[in-house]
C-alpha cells in the first residue's frame, strides 16, 4: 500500500496540531510535516502508527526519529531555502525529506548500507531530490563539499566531532545531540574562523553516533 490517502492526510493535520501544542511554530517546518507522507518511510507493520509523535524501528537496529524531534531540530537550524546542509544519519530518509521540502541543498551520510540503499531508492520515488546521499562515516563529514551553511546530526554524539566544526561556514549553525545515554540538544554557531558559540537546550534520546566500521 504505497499510497497517501485522505485518511493519512487527516492524521498528518492532527500531528501538526500536536507539534504546535508542543511549541513548534516555524511555518516551513509545520508545512513539511503536514505534507510529507511519514507512513511511507516506515515498515508496513508500523504504518498505522506513523502519525503518532513517536520514534519507530527502521531496521538495522535504528529508529526513525520522533516527529517532535525532527521538527525541533529543523526549527533550530534556522534554515533558508538554497542553503547547503549536511545531515549525519540518513536513517529512513524522513528528516532528509523535511530538509529537501524546506528548500535546502541536502548532503546526507549514512553508515548502515541497508538504510543507505533504501533511502537512495525511496527519496526520489517520493519526489525528494537530495544533492547527494553518501554511504560512509559521518564523523568525517563530507570535505568534498565543505563548507556547509548548516549541519544536522541525527544520532547521539559522545562529543562534537572536530571535522564537522571545520566544515561549517562562518555564521553557520550545527544542531547536534551530545551525550552518551541521554543527549542535550546542542546548537553551535561559528562566529569566526576560530570561534564557536554553544547553546545547550533540552534532553533527547537518540541511537548512538558510531565510529566507522567500514
Ligand atoms: N534522521 C533519521 C534518524 C535515524 S537514527 C530518521 O529520521 O530516520 C540515526 C542514524 O544515524 C542511523 O541510521 C544510524 O545508522 C546513523 N549513524 C550512526 N552513526 C553514524 C555515523 N558515524 N555516520 C553516519 N551515520 C551514522
């Protein structure tokens, strides 16, 4: 059932209301979540739950992030159309789709081959065109296309990877959950070549950002 029906659309409108109540207010973020068929990013066994504000397994022991988390990170990015964005942890590709919908030029890295392959097919099939999906280790970033206006990390990092700091433009923003078991959502702004400003927000729970196994 690879379809988007009025029933799904209705459930999405409800999800958007839930996110608004939880404090998400950026119109472009709410529009993306209202438009994108999240149920088509999940295993068919979870389809009925796709519009609950919950994380779900996507295979390879990974999860699709909770819609609130996706919305929160997307909002914190202060994204503008045309910006060059690096995402670490493509996973299901749902966050990638949100960034594409918001007009970003998206480069996204995934270290699990099965998930990488699935997103490579799924995103274009659903009409999303990231600039490039990369199979590799996000700890290294993507130097070929650096610097990036924005960087979003969707797995819990024990510490902020140095390579990612190096790959930000001056004035760029990185949104990264930092911590071992629970993570603090951390917003890093590059204020000059040598200076970074750090803002630490609330607690979240992500699967871990893992070191390279390739
Ligand atoms: N944005 C995704 C979140 C998936 S969970 C979604 O909404 O579906 C986090 C993802 O990060 C997992 O798919 C995991 O395999 C990936 N990941 C973990 N460590 C990584 C690394 N070092 N480089 C790239 N991807 C990584």
